[in-house]
């Protein structure tokens, strides 16, 4: 089978190579991968910034979907032809995260989905929503589950206000899912064109943060001085201080991302955290149960993920596109 792997770090180091096609052993399922999607984490992993000590060679990418083509002895949950996705952390089925459950993350400490075939434990899969194409479903395992859990951290009441940052994979799922929960959504983006696309998905109000860097003040104005109930924080060090200022007293920051890099944010904003009685809730994707829950919501509402599709021969170019930040929603590769 053909796979993309890294033997050294760097987007240009992604190499298209042959590996033996595996066959399923006891409790294992062989999946023919039909589509994958990139997450910012995949870019960090390929560049060696996520875990510089990662063992190489490694097949990157957490998010992939496909068809079951063979099952090993003892597998009763799946049969050939089933449409499935791998779960991000292969050991996290339900309940709170533990160090043991955090091991075996696809495309991290074990090989990922950027391959023609993957062999997974029968417990490491979920069925994908029937109304979605493989390309649409490939967007779900990390970004949709993360957005779902970020919104759950806010314990949103109908009419609550959510602030999203940018228009990448997690942010656009947070927008779509927040609207399902009856929330009002404010969004900031580097681009008016992207804001227009976000309005078409239900964004209530938007601001270009390049031209108006004081988006915390704007969020306060938009909420009559009260502040937002929840920030889906993907910016990290450089955006957290403003996120806290944009928050209502007693509101929640769902701390998801690190897009602004490891830059020193200056003194940690202790005073804002106290004065806002803020809850800062770290998010680390989610469990198989979370994935099944978000899939139920997506199926019931016939939600359609947003992304752009490319052939998998363009893996390097598409990762470079993610680095530029010119995309909207998800970047998807069809595996053929
Ligand atoms: N904790 C977890 O479990 C988890 C799960 C998934 C992702 N993440 C993290 O969450 C972040 C987003 O991931 P993703 O896959 O959605 O990324 P992505 O699709 O690459 O999103 C990038 C977009 O975010 C916006 N952006 C970039 N820098 C920004 C900044 N300083 N302030 C506001 N917006 C900014 C830009 O949109 P505009 O051009 O519209 O501004 C950019 O196009 C990453 O740091 C990723 O590592 C964490």
C-alpha cells in the first residue's frame, strides 16, 4: 500500500512510500481509507513542533474515514462495507481522560491515517453519519469533537453568546454547533471575505481583527457591556488576555489552541481571571462517546461540514496551505 510518512521533520520531508498492506489479527479491523482531513496539530507534528522526540518514521494525521474491508477473529461490531472513522485517542472510550487513555493518539505516538489502509482495534472506530460523504465525514474526528466539547464546557443556555476566533476547522464547527444549541455567535477573522462566508453559516456579528485589534472591546459592546458567556479560545498565548477581557463575569474560556505560537503573553492575566471569576477549561479533543454524541447531533440536524477537497497527491501543498492560514473550515484529501 502507499502511505505518506515523515522520516525527518518538515512539510517538504513528507515522503510517499510503499509499506506492506497489513492484515487483521484477533480483534482488529482493516479499513480502506477514503478521505482524511488535516488539523493544525498535523502541521505541528510534521514540523516537529508538537513532539520533537516523536519516533520516526511516522505516518501522520489523526482524522480519516473509510470502509471496513476485513475483520479479524472475534470482531462482531464491524463487517466489510461499514463506513467508519478512527477515534482520535484509540484508548479513550468514555469518561474523564487519564494518562493511559491519552496514549495511542492517531498520527502522534502511533501511526495515523495518511495511508491507503489502516489497521485499528475494533474499539477504536465509530460509524460515520449516513448523510455525509467520506470527504465530509473526514472532517469530524478531531475538530468537530473538540468544538462539541468546547461548547459543552460552557454549559450554554439558549440565547448565550459564544465568541469564536478565526475561521479554521474548530472555529467553524463551533459556529455551526453553537447555532444548533441556540447560541448567539460572535466571530473574529483576519478577512472580510471569510467573515462573509461565516455569516452564511449563521454568524451573528463579525469583526476583522487585523483592522480592529481591540476585539475584546467590540465583544463587550456587542453584549451591552456584559461580556460573552464562552470563548472558544484557539489563539492561545497572544489572545488569552483579550479573551478574558471579552468574557462575562462567571463565563468560561474553552482553551483549545495555540495558533499564536509559544510567544510570551507577558504576565499571566491573574487579575482578569479573578475579577471575571473566569473558568478556564482545557480541552483535549474527546472520547469515543463524545464522537458518537456529536455524530448523533450532526445526523439529526443533517449538518454539513465545511471544507475544501484535494487529491492526496497534494498532501505537502495542502499542509503548506494550512500554514498560510488561507483556508476556511477544513482541508480534506481524497485518498485514491
Ligand atoms: N486542544 C485540542 O484538543 C485541540 C483540537 C483541535 C485543534 N486544536 C488547536 O486549535 C487551534 C485551531 O486548530 P484548527 O485545526 O481549527 O486550525 P486551523 O484550521 O488551521 O485554523 C487556522 C485559522 O485560525 C485563525 N487564526 C490564526 N491565528 C489566529 C489568531 N492569532 N487569532 C485568531 N484567529 C487566528 C485564522 O483564521 P482567519 O484567517 O479567519 O483569522 C486561521 O486561518 C490549533 O492551535 C490547534 O492545535 C486543539
